[in-house]
């Protein structure tokens, strides 16, 4: 049985440690290759500089991932557009930091001209974008927790889970149910993707399990439901209302949970008479 994450806080700490380890490796690679003319500096100086910039870039870009997740899950905005927009924003503080670090210690108080600033901005953008693409290629677009600098096309949404009569009890060897605390029961109303984890919503509460969304959807047994968004699977019996805000549609579930509906799924939901 897969060990259940102790808490979202520990899950976050684990993800940050893994990300920083990866950024350290990338910093070493940049120190060896010496891009943008840095190859002329002594090896030790290049190593310290590029690892420091890699960690600093993580601090500047990583918080923007929260904005991307919020925009795609709550506002149902295209992830490609959200990643591109947050990239342009996240590059601003990183550019300022690079310019400040590279100034002469006892130089003038003035800042470089616009040409130098824009050149630095685009250099930062190139490196940040390449790192983000690498993270997405290694971890996959659904699981990626890399710096939100560039976007990767999303795969087609998974087919809805087959419908049947609701199961009365999960099998004891089911990896999904094995990770749920007993006090939450087995009455699943929704599955929500959160980075490497899936938040399982039941009628009594919710908990994180270490699993991919598509794997969790395959383990709900005969429970009738459908994947309504790239980050959400919803049990049909849990839908209490359909909320509309212009072209955006959301499903109100039990316990006040609201699940966004992807526009590509609207026709399928109408055909199934969900909405």
C-alpha cells in the first residue's frame, strides 16, 4: 500500500526540496556551459553565481504557479495563456534581481539604460523558458510543478469514466481507498488534481492521496461520474446545481464544493443530461 502524505504542508516541503535539487543540477550545468559570456569567469565564481541565480529564479517564478492553477481551475482559462502571462510577469522581479546583483559594489546609484534592461529581461526569459519546458517534458504537463514560465500543449482530455450502478463498498485492496482516512468514508463525490496529488472529496471531508488523476479515476469502481475538467472528476449523484457566469459553467456539489466545467465538455454533459 502506498504511504499516505501526512499533510499538505509536508507534501509542499517535499516538492520544494525536489525542485531545488533539480535547480541545483541546472545551475551546475549552466556554470559548466557559461552562457551569455559568463564562460570567462573563474569556475568557482560561475558555479556559485549560476546556482544562486537558479535558486533565485525558483523563488521568483514558483509562486506564479498558484496563479496558473487558480486561473485554469477556477476561471477555466487556457493553461497555455496563463503560463505565458505569468512568465512575462515573473521575469520582471528576476530581471531586477540580476541587474542589482551584477552592479559594481561601489558604482553609481543610477540604473542601466533601457537597452541593457531589456537585454537582461530577454536573457532571463530565455533561460527561464528553457528550464520550464524541461520540467514539463520530464514530469509531464499534468504533473508539472516547475517554474511557470512557458506553456506546453495539453493532451486531449481523458474519456469519461464508465457509468454503472454505484458500488456499495470499495474492494479492500483498492489503492485509492486504502489511502483515505477511515473517518472520511468511501462516498466519493469528486476528485481534484493538485500537482502530484489528488484531493479526494467525500461526503464527510477531503484528503490528499499520492496518485495521478487518471489513475484515481480508474479506481473509483462502478461509481457513476465523468471528468468535467482536466483537473476534476465528479460523481453524478453529487451534483446539486449548475452555475453559469457568461460562458463559464460550474457544477455545485455536496458540501458546497464547486467544480469548473471545461468548455469542450459542455456538449458531452448536455448529451448525458447533466446540464
